[in-house]
C-alpha cells in the first residue's frame, strides 16, 4: 500500500511483474529488470525516470514514491527468500518540476540490510503541501509500513488501522485529475473513483487542494469469503449449459469440450436489417374513434381499428444475430479424466482443464475490455504436447435458406490467422445493410511448436502454449449510420493486441474487470463445506429442498458479473439475452422489450455499485427520444416522444407485434424512471441535468395523451393495456387477431390501467421535482402537477386485491406472469407498508393470487415485491423457485424455453432489496432477511442520497454498519434498539425520530454504527 506524488496507491500486488507508471505519460515507460534470477519474486529493482522513482510490484509488496507528504518517514518492508543480492536503489531527481507548485530537487534514500532477508527503504524530508479534509482541522496523513497496516496522522500521531482496500474516492479543487488503474485511464475531471489495483492519479494545474480522500476498506466482519465460482464436472452438452464471457461489446459462450472446444461468438451490433422508419403518417387521425369505441366497451372494434391504422410498418422489428463459431479439435482427447469446467466471476475468466495420458491440458478464455479482443490461451503440462486444429465458421439463417440475403465467407489469413466476413440479412422488407468481420491470429508462447494454415483450417503442432486472439466488428456507427469499415477496425485492434504478451493481456483484463466487480463483496454463512465443494448444477438441484445461503450469494454476484459483461459505457444496452445469442431467429428476436424486461435489466445497477453500466440505457433513451418524436406526432398527435413495448438496434419506436402488445404508450415513461434513479442515488444535480431534456419531453407527451374518462372523470391513457394480462370483462376470450394472424387468448386493450397511472404519476412528479431543482420550465411543471392530481387512483377490488384496471374485473389468468398493478410497490415506491398500509395489504393479496407460477423474470419481480413488503421468507421462496424451476445449470434464467438475462438482473436487485432499502428516504438495514440468511456481511451496496453501506449481521440482527457519505446533509437510518454512531474515533450526535435515527453527514465522511440488541 503506497502513496506517491499527486497520490499513487497500490492496493494489491499484481500476480505478474509489471511496471508502474509515472502519473503523466504512460507511453514508453518501463522498468529495467536485472536478469539475476528467473524467479519473479526476486525481481524488485527500483528504477528512476525523469525525477520519478518507480518500482516493480511483486507479491511481496512494493514502493512507489516521488514526493508525498511533509516530514514523515515511510517504511516499506520487502521479504524475499534467501539472500537479496544486489537489488540496489537508483535515485535521480535532479530536475525540479512544478507539482502542487513544488517538487524537491533531491530525495534522500537510505537502504539498510537485514541478514534475515528484509529490506527497509526510508524516504525522509520531502516537502509538498499536505492534503486537507473537507471540514474541520487540516490534517496530514501518511501511510506507514508498506503492507498497509496503518495510516498515521502526521499532525498528532493518531493512527487508523488498514485492511484490504476495496475502493478509493478522491476530489480535487482548482484542478482536474485523471485516474489510471493498472495503466488504463478510467476517469477524469474533478472527481474520480477507483477500486483495488495499481492506481495512479495525475493532477493538472500549478496547485491542487485535495478536499476528499476516501479509502473504503473491505469490512472484515465475516471469515467466510463469498463464493464467486461456477464449476462443473462435464462439458456443456448444448448452448444453454455453456459459460458466458463478455466485455459489453463482444460475447462468447464457452462449451468446454475435450475432443472439440466450441466457442459461440457475438458482436452486439450485428442485427438483421438496417436503418428504417416504421412510422405510419397520419395514424393519429383514428385515435378519436378508437377512444370512442373503447369507452363504449366495444373493445374488439377498438382493437381492430388500432391494428388497421396505428401499427407501425412493418408490424415487427429486427432481430439480434449470432456472429460466428470457433471450433478447436484435439485428436485423442475423447477419453480425458479429471475434467473441470469453471467460470471465475472475480477474474471474468472461463477455464477448462483435464488430463489425457498423464498430461494436463488447460484452456482459459476471457473477453478483454482494454484490448477489445476475445482471448483463448491453451497450455499443456508436457513440453510440446499441444496439438490441435481450428476453424472459424460463419452463421446463416436456416429459416431463410431458400431466399436468404445474408452471406459469409471463410478464409485463412497468412500462416496463423482465420477470418469470416459477411453481410447481415434482410428482414420484413428492410434491407440488410451491415457488413462484418471476425478474425483471429494464433501464436505460440515459449518458443516451441509450429502454427500453419491449410485453406480454412488453423493447425498447431508440438506447442507448449498457444494464445488465440480474436477481434470482430460490424459497419454499425449508430442507429442511422452504417458506414463503418469493419476490416479496418479489426486490423487496428489485432495489431495492438499482437504487440502484447498473454500475461499483459490477461493482467489488464482482470484489473479492469475487478475495478467494477470488486466494489461489492457479499457473504452468507451457513452452507456446509461439503455443499460448497459441490459443482454448481448439483447445488442448484439440491437447493429445491435444502438451504444453501452461499448459493444466493453466488447468484447475486453472477448477476453483477453479467451486467458488467453485457453493458459497459460506450456499448449497446443489454438486450433480452444480454449479448449472448446462438440463433438467427431467437425467441422474441432478443430485442429490447420495454414492458418489463429492459427496465428489469437495470434494476440492480445502482444498488450493486455499477451505476456506470446504465450509460448504454441512457444512450438508448436518447436515441428513441429522437425517433419517438415523429412517432408521437404521427401516431398520437402529441408533443414530446413515445416508446411502445419494444425497440431494436435501429431504435424503432412505433407500435409493433399487434394491438395486444403495441397499444401501450408508456414504455418511454418507464425507462425515464430507470434513469431518474441515478440522480436519486447520487443526489448530484449533474445526473439530473443529463436526463432533463428527455424527461421534459416525455412529460409533454404524457400531458398530451391523457384524456378524461367520460364517466369517471379521471385522466387516463386510452388506448392502452396492462401488460400482458387479460381483463375478465363479460365475453372476453379467445379470438383470431387479423394483425398477428394467430388466435389469441383474449383481448388486452383497456383505458387507464393501474400500472400506467402509477408510472405516469412517478414521471410527472419527477419532472416537477427536476424543474424546481434546475429552475426550468415552471409553466410545464405546473401543468404536470395539476394533471398528476387528476390521474386515476389506486383502487382495492372485491378480493381485497389491488385492482389492475379501472373496473374491478377478475383476471382470466389469475397466476399471470406480469405483476403490472404492483409497479407502484416495486420498482416504484408510492406503495409502502408505512405510508399506504391499505394498498400494501392489497398488494400482498395480489401477490398471493398470482402464486408462484410464471417464468424467470416473474419470480424475480415477485422477490422484489415481497422484499418491499418485508416478507423475507416468501422472497426466498421465489428465489428458490427461480433457481430450481426457471433457471439453467449455468445459473442463466429462463423464460419459457429461452435463456433470458432479465431474471438474473432482477433477482440480483431483489436480493439487495432484502438486505438494504432506501426508497423512503431512509436507509433500512436487513428489511426482509429470511431466517436462512441469519449470518452474513456485505460491503459496497449503494443507498439513495449518495451513501455506500457496509453491513455485518449475526442472528438476523445488524452488528455493525459503515456508511460512507458522498454529500453533506442528513443521513437517516431505521434502527431498532440502541445504536452508537462514530466517525474518526469520535461519537456523532444522532437524533431519534420515531423508528429512525438521524445525524448530519459530511461529504467524504465515514460513519460506523454499532448496534445493541437491548432496547
């Protein structure tokens, strides 16, 4: 653990020797390593460059130091086996530089040797301005003992214990700062965050005042480490059992075969068709008649008129497509033993290992975000024993075999490469306008073996180790531009990757992934060791009848892993299948379904400390706000923008599929509630300003489409539906739909369904709040408040249930998968046991009537709803049903017979709701903890208002919580019994307000809550 000039911190030593960086220019910097021993543990030289002292990290520890703080002694202990030899120290700091306004002309370094093999490096008398806290007395802090045992206040000598650091937050005033993690620039501006890894911070400007430095330790409150590994005793027999890897743009499913490995590949922008506009000009002319028929109770005619006049052309949208398949064949490996296939969530690395004739073969697969390549690394325990062939296959749509418009071509490239080039398919009359390329190169590691190509086959013979690097791209630029050059994009990526060693590729991949993944640690005790040792599929089967708390922790982290792998800043949003799809005709086209699935994909992002992963959804909304503006005008005669129940890569916004689904105008409103959550969690008005234009224009649309109900008087949507349920009005039942051409179970069209009203209430309230905070559009905000007060209210029906429609109709499918009328309970927040107890009880009745049927995402939604009602046991029952009835052996969730990621994301979000809630402007700890989870700990969860929470509990009760505050202001926590609040070793005044305590938090402050079970 080390601080350096402008601040450089090392949280954990790398597994491979790697040069650190100087905080200015990363290009061309290196560390000279004396060739005195092949053991990497002995490679610990210090090398100076241009006034900076740089070191090479090792598992034993390392030191970086330039000019740190004023008048302190920094001691770093190095331990190596045996005699250190002439490790030496080189110091060169003859050129003064202006950093913080000062930089020393010389550095005094003393080296002392200990016969036991310990080195101590002492750096003294370096003068630079000290760091300042945001509030209170100015303090100087230095880190002593390189193993990060304590941090010392240089003003008064007080100490803080150090553990393993999980995250760092820093704020600079008067200058901008840039943060690198393991050589990768991850953030810039006046605020930055970083997680474990080698971290350097560059401050730009003559003098910098650091107002905030927050090093967040992993709370050492549980001895049991969280489970982060899926593993199996056999290869995947089909795609649904393969293991997913991805970097947000590229994805692969790893089958793990022995005689033949299969990697099914995806690139996120390969869809059918091309830019198109499904808007039907003048469609809004039919709206008055549709509304008249609907209010008169003539739903069949209203349905048909909508289908004839308001559906987009074509009626359906485009499909997400597979890219290619990589096959590696290993002769003689059919009868392997000691087989193991695994996915390490912490390193985002899939591994296959087995033994053939006493030789161990290992394959590692990962998808690197820093290098934008898929990497396959193959090794063998016997020199020269690695022999295999490889082919890269394209994919065509078999349903279009007689008239297909997609094509591909497979070629070898040089002596060590394979390539697939192609064009996407036309669909529904929309021409396929994308071209694409996937290309790989293979190279031997260690100097042994031969690689060649034979037409379209790659051949490897007599190698110790081989690395395959694959890049892919399409011509997609954005939803209206397909002029990109995939061959050039691939060439540039492969040229960069070819210059990098496998250890470097892997190191940067792991470090970048862990920057996101390690923000949250989660442990649940109570799973026996013999169960922990079982393969994942056996644990899932066992979970149907026996507790396995650690499996829930694994499922939680798997959901976070999938979001990191399928949605990154700069990529497309995660679709129905994330980024993984092997079918040219996937179920529901693997599109963006908005009436539950796409919003659910992002429910976990904020609480799971992955808020940056919402950026692709933000961009999707920005795009559909453009395409949806014409749709709103032509289909609804309205200002603003609309999105119905689906969209695709080309951002189609018109009604699609048929009136039973497409006649639902609040999809864009629902997505705005997702984006508004980022502001609620950060309390940063810059997050509000970013989404304000889309929020304002969505409000304009809603105000224009709301109409007064002719008999009830409330403002309602008409036409609409309550996705995707069937109201039991007299005579409703099966009918043949002329739009879809199939017989449907019943009509869905209705006016003012409960979910519409709840979503619109939320959006209009959000806009009014944003308008006030930002001082914009006061007239529109007044209209929003007035309309909000006139919306149809929540109602309780004859069964004590929350009504789904304006009339108290029964459901034709009582256990329908959608929980539409419960939107206001979850993910919304207008229904709570405290504020609206009667509606909370009605919501519980609705949940009881829905039962435990449905599909994966339905179970996940029920989990979250039960958690909001503080019903942890029923929430756990839904998780058990999700895992054992509607999930695959690889933990992917199912909808019908298709893999979908929505339940993985929704289930992860619901687990967080069981542990922490903050939607009522108060932090609630363990609000829905089931008895099986009575012992555990979690760190890094985020709460609304700008708080991060670490929590440990025992016997079902909190033992200790640490709350880190991003902002200055009140912090309110729901606490039963006595609690002591401490910060920096001092008691903090907390005021009891009913069930809650409240204290004033300072931005950058950390507050420890110590609980007593005695009232």
